[in-house]
């Protein structure tokens, strides 16, 4: 395990070596200004994209015949044309798929609207059943017998079931309305 002093001294040694190399490089650069300028300009020239591309294509023209360059360009144009044709085919497929999906969406909206209207009519029927059950309970209250008591409990249970169904159906209509479909 190194102590802090040993690490500090090792760091100091490496730091001195690094700065020594930098100083030496600067001295060499100062003693040969023409070479330094050429090297900096050359690296700068190759560092940027346009000059590098310019240099590459001009060098290619020197070593490759014009026919080879034209055939290579022609091959790239054909490749691009194939890519564009493929893109067109894919676009047509996606447009057809989108139009089919749109039609299905319209049909689905229509079905939802029709179903919502049917549910509304069932809700109204359930509401009518509740009212009729309430009226029947009033009539049964006037009857004193045990049979009337049993009928009253059955009518109450039926009215409760009708109310539960009506509430469940109302929730379904609300869901349909939340999709932006008027019922």
C-alpha cells in the first residue's frame, strides 16, 4: 500500500516528464517555424471535412480512370434508385394499411354509437322496471298477509337488481362517451 507521500512524489515525477516533453516540442517547433507551419496547416487541412473530401476525390481522380469513376457513380445511382423504389413500395403499403385502419376505426365508432344507443334503451327499461317495482311495493304494503311480505321482499330484490344493472350500464355509456362518441 502506497503512502500519500509516495503517490505525490510519483505524480510529481510524471508531471515533470510530461511538461518536459511539451517544452521540448515547443522548442523544436520554435527552431523550425516553416516545418511547424506546414504540419499545422496539413493537420488542419485534414481535420476539416470539406478539405479532406476534396483531397480524397482529387487523389482518386489521379489514380482511377474516368470510366471506373463513372461506373462507380452509376452503381451508386442505381443503388439509390432501388432504395427510393423500395421506399415508395413501403409507403404505398403503409398508406393502404392506414386507410384500412381508418375504415375499421369508423366502423368501430359506428358500432360503439349503436351499442351505446341500445344500452341507453336498456337503461330506460331498467328505470321503468324500478318505477313499476316501487308501485308494486306500494300496492303490496296495503295487503296484510304473509304472502304479501314475501312478495314485497322479492320485488325489493328485483328493484335492487334492476338498479345495479342500470348503474353498470350507465358506466358503460360513460366509457363510450369518454372516447368522444356521442350516444
